[in-house]
C-alpha cells in the first residue's frame, strides 16, 4: 500500500488536524493561565509574610512608611484570597486537562485513520463521528466551559518541512513512516520532557533545601543574644521553602517524570519488538499490533490507566488471554504450509500483497462465521484454504458491513466449545460456508435454523454446488485462485457483495424469517433470547458476571459514575444489552431517571426491537414529567401487546399523577374535593388502566391495590359531592369482589415472597381502604418496615400515596395511622 499523495487531502482529516490544533492551543494557553494564577497566589503569600516581618520591624514608625506597610499588609492577603477564589471558580486546571485529553484523543484517532483504517471505504465517516463524540465529551468534562480558540497556523501544527522526521500529516502510513513520524517522535518528546522536568525538580528541591536550611540557621542564631533579631526572618524563609514545595507539588513534577519514564520504557519495548522481527514476519498483522500497542501506551497517560501500557505490550507479543480476540484474529496457516504455498505462488507469478486487516468498531454487533479450519480438499480434488478465505474475504466483508466477526470451529474432541455455542445462538448474524460437505457446519447451521428465526447467510465457492436446496436464506458466492485462496481479481467485488448481503440479512432478521423452519412452520414462535443462555458458556458471560459484581458494589456506595463507566466498557453487544437493562433499573431505583433514560436509549440503538427497552424508556419519560410523550409511546406499545400488565399499570400511574396535579394545589379541602371531582375523568382513566392491568395478570397486585384505592376514592368523592350515576353504582357493586381478589393475590404473594416490603405495604394500603380499626393499618405498616428490602424510595412512595389520601380527607384516622409509622 503506497502513501496517498498530499494533494488529495481528505477534508475530514484536515478538519481533524484543525480541531487538534485548536484544542492543543487552548490547552497550552489554559495551562499557562492556570499556572500563572497559582504562581501569583504563592508569590503573594510569600510577599504577605515579608510584609508582616517588615511591619513588625518598621510598622510602628511614624510617617508614610508605617502607613504603607500597614495598608499593604491588609491588601495583599485580600488580593491573594481573591485570586484563589477566581482560580477555583474557573477551575482552569480541570479545564486545560480536558482540552489536552481531547487534543491527544483526536491525534490518536488521526493516526488510526492513517494506519488501521487506510483501506476502509467509510473511514471518513468514522473519523467525523469520532471527532463529534470527542468534542461533546470535552464539553461535558469541562462543564460547558469550552471556548475553542481559533487557529490559523500550518496544518498539522509543529510540522517542519525541512525536517524529514517531521510528519506531513496527510498521507497514509506504513510501518517505517509510522515509526519515524509517531513512535520515535513521541519517544524523543517524552525523553526531552522528562529531562527538562528533572532539571526543574532539581532546582526546586535545591531551593527548598536552601531556604529550609537557612530557616534552621536563623532559628539557631536567634538564640545568641546579639542575633536575637534574626528570629523574625525565620517565618519569611520558611514561607519561601513552603512556596517552592507547593510549586513542586502543584506541577506534579515527580509523578509526571515517572509517567514519562514509563512511556519511554514501553515505547522502547514496542520498537525493540518490531526491530527483532525478521523481514518475513513483518506482516500486516504485526503492523496493526505495533500501531495499537503504541497508541494504547500514548493514550494511557491521559486516561490514567498505566496498566494499559503493559497490556498493550503483552498483546504485541501475542500474550493476550482474551478468547474472542484469539478467534477474531485467527492466525495464518502453519509456517511450513505457508512456505510451500508461497513457493508455488512464486513460480506462478508475483504473490498478492497482504493488505492490512481492518479493525471492527467497538461495540459492533457480532457475526459468527461457520468455516472449516485449514486447507481442505473437495471431492473434485480442488483445495480450499479456509483460513485465507476467512482472513482475506469473510472477515473484511463483515467488518465492512458493520459487524465484529468471530469464527466458530469444533474443539479437538469434535464438540463445540460452550462459549462459541452461545455465540451461535445469540450472534446477530451467522455466516455458513457450504462449499464442503462438513457435518460440523450442518449441525451448527441446523441448531441456528431451529432456534433463531433470522440472521443467517450462506456463502460458497463459485465452482461448488450447494449440497442442500436452501432457498430461503440469501447466498453469496466467492472466487478462489488455483491455490484455494481468494482470487485477487475478484476479491474486492466479492467482499462488497458479501458485505451488502450481510447487512441485508441482519435487517431481515427483524422483518422477515430467514430460517426454512420458521418459513414453513408459520405458527412457530422464536424463543426469547434469555431462554437461549447456557450457564456452561462461562467465558461468554464472564464479562457480564464481573460487571454485575462491580456494579452492585457501586450501587451500594451510590457511585453513579462507576455504573455508567462500567456499562460503557462492555464490549460484547449481547452482554451489553443485558447490562444496560440492569443498569437502567439500578439508576432508576437510585432516582437518576435522566441517566436511566440514557441507558435505555443506548439499548435501543443496539436493538431497536427490544420491547423491554421501549417500555422502560416510556416509564422514565413519565418519571421525568414528560407525560405526553410517555403516554404516546405507551399507547403504541399497548396497541401491540394489550395484555402487558406492567405497561397498563404505568399508564394508570401517569393519569393518576395528572389527576393529582389538578386538585393538590388547592389550599382549602372543599376546593380540593371540588377540583378532584371535576377532573374525575382522569381518575376514571387511571382506574380503567389499573383494572385492565389486573385483569391481564391477577398476580400483578400493584395494579390490583391501586385499582382498589382509586375505586374507593371515586366512591368517596361521589358521596362527598352528593353525586350519583350508573357508573358509580356499578363501581360500588364491583368493589367488594375486587377487594377480595386483591386480598387473595396479596396473600399468595406474601407466601411466595415472605418479608417483601411491597407486599406488606400493599396489604397495609388495602387495610387503609377496608379495615374497621386504624390499629390494623398501624400493625401492617410496621410489618412492612421490618422487611429486608425496604429502600428509601419505596417508603417515600408509600408516604406519597397516603398523603394523596390525606389531602382529600379520606378515612383520616386510618391514613394518619399509616403516616405515623412511616414518618
């Protein structure tokens, strides 16, 4: 791959360098301003100490000198305090760090664009999306303080055309150019910066020792009568020593030097590894490892994960223990086999240059490839190199289609590994190569056909005949040369065709059946994905189990940021959906409904058809007060699944909240009763939804108890306002049966979930509406309070329900009995 000419500059790449230059300029200026402010604060502190000493010596003298010293002694601390307040208010330290991190992350993406993505047709779109994401993150990190400075200098900044080691910035990079422009450039910069900071550290420490020693000498000399006046200068020299110590700590000199030395060490290790490779092993795979390891090391100092550098070097040496990485990065055939093939291809003509492999984007949906391993002979004597087919054709096509490709092959004993079997069931797409009659492939394909309705794609070599008349799923053919490797003349065309069919196959997974089984058996329903999880797939679910343990710890300590970060770090999109669902519940339970809403919307980006995410998104909108939008979304869901008790109940909750808003602001009880009755249509709408939810699932006691409470309120209001109609009469007749059914449902729930707060609280609320004596209400709420799961939010919900009843003076003695316990 030759570097692209600089006269054909990508506008996106130019824009990326412009944004880098602006962030870099802003970081430099913000850092300088931050340090100037801190320097002046320290200097004014030392000056204030000096003035105190001079004031003590000369402040009592008459005339201008004494007055000036006194005035200065008052003004200097005030100015220092004002500067401190100004510096803390602006938070320039955090601001410049955010800008610096943004600049370096853009620079990292630029080098990935010019190396790993140089063969990707959509890399401009990818880089543009990354620029937008980084700028938003910088804005959020800086608290909305970003004031981007205009940059009008050369692009890229710091480029010196006269220096052959200076990066021109716009050409694609091969290994030698990347080493010269990126790795060695950063190696020189970190070495020089570490040396400069070491000199600064030496000077500052010398100043600290000098002034500390001088303070000791002055203190000792003050004990001699003729030098007793020197004691007052100890405070000044001590202030100077303290100021230099503070400056040393403020600049974080020692930590920065240590960090730079670590970076230099790791970059040297990466460079030494590349130099140690013989020319024959300097392949595209090794080049990609070189780039990824270097960028991880350089970025680690900004993300503060130093351990990431060691991980990068370990991966460079092939020491990664990530099973999915090993499958996705399937190595080339055995060395002897490759040597024989290379010799034969050299006789036939020049070999095709191995193009650098593209990298899947993080979080992309999984596509599992069912291909045999190694080189196999067909019945007609033709060889097919399936490792090369996967590496040069299938994998690039799937990445181009937006997937993370994985490869499935049987274990040594002929059985599928549990983790790969789990991928077979849960991957968004399965690509099966049917060029050979392979029992393993047909077995895996049959499992997929039986348990998943869609997301299936068949491929085969152009001279092969499909062994089965599999008409329903789409099929894509590819071309191989005489050595069984993808034919260079057709390879890009085959990749494009396979990528297009892969995108269509995933889309049709949600729109039409692909499996012949589901196409023929139209009454067959696809199992829920949760039912396809196997506990034997320990590796597949390890990421989720680790996440769950860490998130539970974060929840106990209310570390919301950790919950968000841990969920974002999950790489497996199937696992991420499960994690997003649980993270949303946790955040909602902690009261962070806007963050829970963000989680569910991210889940819908991964799987727009996930009805649980759709429902929870609407719930969070309702909790955030966006009632109209929540109702509209829930009505669409109920049109498809009217028997969803949870959705029916939440609709009832929304209308109940709307009804309360109409009468609760009234100060007088009579006015509240009148407003409540006048808006009873909202109360009736809420009651209807609760009744529908309870009718759909009579174990859903939440719907049942709310239906009882609202029905009792409706009858109470009709009685208070002396109104009677057929609807009220019918409700009065139905209420006893409803109370009995809910009482039975709660008793059953109490037997299944002994000591559950919500069950006990619902029984207490039922007593508020039906019990003869308030003491019964008091007793049941006390039982609820001793439940093992009584979060503060649950107790607050019970109090709000009782306060609603109290606002209408409904059974005041019973309501007050409950409030006395809960409050």
